[in-house]
C-alpha cells in the first residue's frame, strides 16, 4: 500500500510512532496534487509553503516530546467557503476573487489548535449553489474515477481530493446535500452533522437555516476523528447547540446491537437507477447479516422536498448575498467602463419592444450613480446560477407572493420534519440511496436547471428537517462509485459513525481508489 492509500487513522498511527513525519506526509500530498490535480481540479489554491511550515513546526514539537493535538500533523483541505485569515476565500465566485478574510472561522481555529495542517482550498459551486461544481467561476472539478464526469457538488473539490488520495481529510459544507452527494459520487465517506452541531462562525452563508459544516474522509473512523475536532458549541454562532461532543473517535468501532433500519418506500421509487438500487439493497443485506432488522417506513412528504428547498434556500440566499454590493464586500465594477455599459444598455432598451418601456421607467427610477454601481458590480461579479437563485428568492419573498411561496414552503418543511420524527419512533436509522444515478457527464445537465435541482431528491430532506446523515461508498457501476446514505435523529452522529464503521469493517468499497492517468 502506498502512503496516501492509508486512511487518516493509519497515518496518524505512523506519525505518532515516528515512522512518518508530518513534513514527509505533506510533501507526498503536494506531489500527488502536482501529478494529478491538472486533470481533477479539486484545488483552487494550494499553500505549500504554509503547509510545510506548519508541518515542520508540528514535527519539531513532537521531537521535543510535546503532546500534540488529535490531528497530530495530518493535512486537511478546506472548502473555499470558510474564512482563514491567511488565505483568500473566493467562494468559487468572481465576486470574492480577491477577498481576504480578517479572521479565522471557528472550524479553522479548531483544526489549527488540533495540529491539523491546512493544505489548501478546494473548489466548489459558486457560493455552494449547485450539485456538480460546474457552477464554480474557476472551472469544474472532474471526477477522479472518470474525468469526463462531474465530481458532484457543491463540495466537489472536497470529495475529489480525498478520492484522488491527495489528502486524507477535508472539510465540506452541506446545505441541501453538498457533502453527501459528492461523497457518494466520488466514493468517499462524508458526514453532514445535525444543524447546530458545528459552529458556522466564519462560514460564508448560503442558506442560514440549512448550512452545516462536516468532514469528508476515506472512512467513518477518519470522519469521526475530524468531526470530534470541529464539533461543539460556540457562542459566536447562536444556532450552535450547547451539547457535549461525544468522543466519536473512541466509540466509532463499537458495533451497534439490535439495529433497526428504516427503508422508506419513497426512496426506491421510479427514477432510481437499477445498479444503484442493487448496490444499496446489497448493503442493507450486509447490515442484516450483522443482526440488523429492516423496517418498512414512509416519508410521505419527501416528494415535496426539492420544491420546498428551492423556495427556502434561494430566499435565504437572496438575503445573505445582498451584502455583495461592491462597497461592503466584493467585486466593484470599474466606474469608468460602467457608464459606457449603461449607455449601451440604454440604447438596447430604446430599440426594444413596448414591454421594455415599463422596464426602462423602472430602471430610470433607480438610475442613481450608487445604484448603477451596485447593479453593475453584481452583474459582473455573480455567475448565472447565483443570479437565478437571487431572483427566485427575491420573488418568493416579495409582497403578495410571500404567503403563497415562502410561508407555504415553511409549512411543508415542518411536515417533512414530522415525517422524520414519526419514522424515528420505530427505527434507529433510515437507510437508502444518496443519488438516483452515478456521476453524470460534465455538461449533461448544464442547460437544464430543473434537472440539476432534481438530483437533490434524496438529500434535501435531511437539511430541511435538520437531521444528520452520512454517506459511505457501497458499490460501483461501470467503474463509477455508488453511495449509501444513513440518516439519524438529531445529534446522533455517534450512531451514524458507528453504523458506517460496522459496514466498512465488512466491505472494502471505501478502500478502493481510482487509477489516475
Ligand atoms: N445542490 C443543492 C443546491 O444546489 C445543494 C447545495 C449545497 O448543499 N450547498 O442548492
């Protein structure tokens, strides 16, 4: 086995025993990135100097006999959506291409304090809006198993870098599936914690009632290690919950006896790829062979999840993204060329149809230099999907539509949560697919936003309900990974991790790595 095929847990043992130094490990990661990231594009930026300096400092402390933190010199990659005072934080957007945050996110502080090495910043859909990383302003991430295919998203870079064995651990975020979906499509383990489990202080907000930060890794054991570091209450994020953090890394290998697994009939409906269904059902059999009982359940409102999510998430996004106006934050248009652009726009309006007259009147009303600058800055800084979300959200929140869309979506959200509450009276975990097909081709759904949104069918409900979920690789179809999703009641991450580890002791899907050219 080569060095980077080892799991974080195995590497940590090597580091602790002095068989490996953190600097050696970081250099191996940098070489792997150098060799393969041209084809994969998991990273937006790699800070090799800083990573090597951090690694050397940790090695020196180890040599002196200091007690090291739980990450003990392991490299970690960070989705380019979390603030780190020493790095740019682009959010995959032209808008924040040059944004250098003035402070560290809570998760960054914790990784540093735990002696993790910050290796680099991973690619994502712009502001985490998307499911394929094709919405990154800096080009898509390719799936390491087949570089003509998407890596999933929005944490596509975070999943691909672990799959390509460029780094043992990475941090992603999940608003509607963005950790679990790319984990499934890239064949790695990814955990979305319960809403409130991990502090979002310093996370650039997409949809604040849904966003959570979580780990991606090769195994549940590794995810436990990283979750234990990043979880916990933080007074700077008022939605983080003051609950003790269990010692996930200690309990992860304890099997669960008498497990009751819920299979939702809605998860195996039309549209589910036959190979995906086969792999998921095989995985369930593995659990049965370990003594788990299978219970048929129903999540009847899940079918409204995508519609509900695509009202709530854009509504919150339209509000969160108001701050990018070129003054408070973000790209500011070149004021000289702006007036030329405005002239051109005016000319276009003059020659347009009658319907344009009304638009022109509205524009004229707002046509002050300041508003012109806002408009032009935002027009230049945001990509098409972000603009679409801002428009959808603004519409759903506007007077006259608020009740019909936003308020209605909130009510549906409550029903989705109630489905979970009911189901969890009878079962310990809900088990099913994470996506209905393996990774699709880059470009395949680019012209069809609705088709792209429907990819989120199996993931958005957990965010709407606030529950946690983990994805583990459970098979392959034509060489492409298939993921299994487990969902648990709120704050039962320990159960998710233990159940995932039980499966990974019986199978080796999580140990398979793609052959990179
Ligand atoms: N694919 C979903 C979306 O486009 C989820 C994104 C996420 O979880 N950040 O909104």
